[in-house]
């Protein structure tokens, strides 16, 4: 996949101002515990980035508008204005001391059309802030052409993508007007309290999660193709339909199941042809599932925090390669269907309680590469790109950026900002896997470029 000639890798970002944006209303300090499901997240940060064409006909400066709206948004989203502190048991909690949010203003010597968005490690990584203090940081960068990039980085232990999406939409709503926001977040941790007595009925959770004290030592690699890197691609709607048709046997599979099965086959094919190291026998696929609809039905639209689990399956590489896509999709559906239930999330909450204060993590994240390649697919199909309009129009581009470390890959499909039905796909896989995918199936996964984005 070649990159357009006008896209460049080297550009500089210059910080012009740093400020702490505090909450608009005076409030009292208090502690907000993390739920048992929050405690399953390691201390990793997630970034999100939006690109806007040069704003016109605006009264105040972009930075002033965003900062004024942010101060108002932090009133209902007060958890984002605090900081993570360890309690006496050594567990993280949110100290809601309303310290505020680090807000960086910057400029960059690059035009919007010159950004190499296909390689987010070279572009987006420079346009999102580093989270050094607090729970969330924000960076607003003006490009050489006058276009604006809004980047946010947040602590995943405090919010999942659903919660972050709520915040982004509310921030945009406050920026456009002073009318009440559409969703006021709620923080009732009692919704995720363990049962008394504890009732861990599902022993399969021991196969999904592991206490950090039982983690094996990390293994370093000297193979450059085993290093993780990020890419942004898109899939046309008609190709998604074709994948879904191929993946559907007697029962129709969802687009997410079909795409995940397709990618599982590609990762297996690469493992079988990889000339470096001992040939792998198995490949693992995990899919992030949201438990809001099952666990907290009544308040799922406003609950702020993590309500996630990562079920995964392992299959022989030979089977993944030789058997049809419909068989692979059936395997995806089987392990998903077993865990997208209220009982699973109740058991998971109780399981965490039995191990506290020792933290635990998903096995596929921590040990996924021990026996062959492993990656996780997280659905960002509800990513509200078009709704993050601060008053100067919807973004021409928006994406999550999550180089989460470790050896396990991460993939997030998101809605296209330009073509209804298309997907944008954030891929964080090994360089060898990315190269193989580029060469093996370039007709399905195509590199994001400014021609597609119409910028």
C-alpha cells in the first residue's frame, strides 16, 4: 500500500500555551471508588483525535470556546477533573478534588492534507497529549492551513469508550449552546457491587482473567517484524456485506463477527508463513463486549465507567486457514454467545472481589502471545464522529489511538466520517502482520488517505 505523495511523516508541533481548566462550579472534595470492572483495567491510557477544516464565522477563538465549554462539562463529568490515588489497601480510587484538566494549545507546521493518517504513530501520536497528571488531558493544535485538531488522552481505568463518547458529545453540546446536555452521567457504583454471599459460578472466568502476581515474565523480541505498530484503514460497505455473506452459514452472522473471523484467518495465515521463530500451532482472538445492556439495563445510557469483558477463543492455525470463513465465524459466535450474558458479568464482578486487593488482567492481554499470535477486537461502531461538532462543523476525520503495549494486537472498527456504511479500522498489530495484511488482502482493507477523506 503506497502512501500519497503529498502526505509527509516529519512535522513539528510547538506548544504555545498550557493551562489547567477547572470546574465551572465550586464543589466539595470526595472519593469515588473504582468498580470491580474498572479494577480489571491496567494503568493504560487511550487517545482520541478529531480533525476539522479551518473554522469560519466564529466569534471567539477556538481555544476559548473549547475551554469555556470544558469547564461546564466538568461539572457533571467531575470524575475527569480528579486524579487517581492509591487507597490504604493499595487499590486505585478517584480523588474528586477538582484539580482540573491539563489543556495544551499548540501549532504544527503541516497542512491537514499532508497528515499521514494511515500511519497514526507518525501523525496522530503528535497531535494527542501525554497524560502526566490527572485523569484526562486535552490538546488543541492549529495546523498551518488553519485546520484544527482536537486530541484527548484519558485513563482507561476511569472510562471505557462508551463513557468517553458520552463526554465528547456533552462537551460539543456545551460548546454549541447553553441548553441542557442530552446525557448526564451517573456514577452509582452500587450497580456493580458484588453479591453477598459471593457466587462465582462460572469457572471459565479463571481461563479469561489472571491475577497479576501469576503473570509470567515478559519476553523481549529482537525480531523487528514482531514489534507492534499502528495503521488506519477503511473497508467499503459492499466489502463488509460480502464478508458477512461468506461468514453466514445456516445462521446470519453480524458484521463484527464476520470481520473478526476474516481478520483471524489473516493472522493465522501470516503465522503459518512467518519464517522467524518456532511455527505457532494456535491463534487467539478476543472481542471486547459491553455489559451495559445485560447488567445495568435501566441506567446503561448514562452509567460512567467500565462495563467490559474480553472473552476469547483459541483455534488451531491449520483449521483457521483451511476451513471456510463461515466455520471461523461460527467459532467466534460460540465464544461470544457464552459470555454476553448478565450471569457472566455478575460472576466476573464476584470473581474480582475474591482476588482483591490483588489486581487482575485479561489473560489474552497478558499472555496472549505465549502460544501463537493473539489480538483483541473492540467495537467502536458507536463512535459519535458526526456529533462532536463544537460549533464549526463535524470532523472530517476522527479515530481512537490505542498503542496499548504488551504483545497482543488491538483492532477497533469505527464508522466512516465520509461514507455511510463504510468502516474505518484502527489496527495495532505486529509489523509483520500488517505487511502481510497489506499484501494479501489490499482489496478489503485499504489505507486511509486524504482522497478517501475528501480533504
